[in-house]
C-alpha cells in the first residue's frame, strides 16, 4: 500500500507541471492578458468555411481602430505556425488574423476554386477589413513559403479589384518570407501595385537549390524576377524606393512607405523552415510594419520578444506528456486489480553455455 501511495506522486507532479506549462504558454500567447485570442470560424467571401486565430489587443476598439496584419502559413501547416509573428505584432497593438489555408487545418474548400485567390489569403484580407476595430487604411500581410506566395497574389488581386470597387480592402504592406516557388525564372513582376514589400530570404533555403542547382541561397537577390520587381539587383538589408537603386535611411523609408513604394530584401542566416523560429527575422518584420503602417512609431523595440517562451513551455509540456503514461501505467500495475496480470518473468527454455 505504501509503495502504491509513493507511485501516485510522479503522475501528480507530471500532471501539475503540464498544466502549469500550458497555462504559461497561454499567457504568453495573450501577452499576459493584454490581448484577447479567439479561435474563430466564418464563411468567407469565397463561400468557404475558414478558420483563424484572431488576436485583439485591448487598445483596439471601434472608437480607436488599430492597424492589422493577416498571417498566412506554408504548405502542410496551420495558423499556429505563425505564432511568432502573431504574438509579437499583437502585443505591439496590431490586430492579427492567422488563418488556416484552404484544405488545411480546419478550413474548408471554396465553392469555386478557380476564383479563389491565394488559398484563402484574399478572403482573409477582406474579412479582417470588415472588423470595426481595424484601421482599413493600414493593413499588412505576412506569410511563409506557399502562404507568402498566396498573400502576394492576393495583394495584387486586391489592388486590381479596388480600381473598380472601392470597398475592396487593399494591404498597404506585405512581408513574404521564403517565397521561392513563384515563377522565379519568369521576368513578369508578380507585384506591380504600389504596395510596400519586404521579401525575407533564407541563406540556406533548400528549395532554391531544387530550382537552380548552381545557385546558393545568398544568390536570391540576383534572380531575374527579383531584378524585375526592384528594377535593379538589390543589396540585402537595405531600404529602397521602387525603381531607385539609392539606399534610404529610416526617414526616407518612412516617406516611401507612405507612398507604397518601399522595397527591401532581408537576408536570414537560416533554412526554409528556420524562418519560423528566427528572432532576427521577427525583428525585421516588426520594424517593417512599424515603418509602413505606423509612420515609424514603435511601441515595443523589435528585438524585445517573448514568443519563444510559448514554444519552450509547450515543448517541455509535450515531453512530460509522453512520460505521463509510463508513470501512470507503473502505478496501475501496482494496484490490486492489475496485480493478477503481473507475473515473474519465466526462466529461459534453453541456456547456451560457452567457455566465457
């Protein structure tokens, strides 16, 4: 009996630790109560059921609308893969909508797939623009890989549609990360609209080698499509105005951001999936949106980040959860009910003896 009581201790400790770590992760996600996080589902403009995580800062109200960001994940992922952007932007006062793309996560399929743009990115942009606490003149989009490609297509389509329908929401700035599969051998610009853009490239992106075996990740800025978009071969981590190869200082970047002509490529010393877990990339994304959507104003310094504590705490909780069935199973085997199935291991039927 005493042994059974002692065996209760480990499962209880593990369960308590899992609950505490999960609670802490939730606190980080909500910026310790300063942001309301809602797991929502809605029928979007494509007629599809779309699921998303909506982050609403306490400072965003219908009387004081806040700038907003749409976050788009890559292939075979869900909205949670944009946690780093969603957490850091929302704690700085941005309304954030991180969505599941079509046929992934809990999102469905559009009624007419041929008319759907960006795997739900366009529809998510229109949805966030309908919220009363969002400043529709200052909306941005950020995404990774396939999501980056989708949001770029959505931004261009929104601008084109807006010319004939002023009610269509158009992003003021976009930050596509790891966007390598969008016709890189083509010289036709994939974004001609006056929309600010910060392209984020991973130096060790494994997909670039699949497209151009002779090129390395650092050569991304030399691709024909990049030269076409910028009008020249841009340097990394430098602000430019569209078509002008003269670098801009921060004040110049703010001015270009107001006109929708700010362009840059950020270089990250990481891999394609590593873009999900880079504090440096997150800093550049925050700074880019502060420049383009807030005229350079900052609420929290871009390098002051907390998102990784959610990843750490949930990672530890997952490991403890794996250990929990082992500890609980050992406890059950020492109870009277299960003792009947516990038998001493039988002796081997054959024994091999050697000179050793």
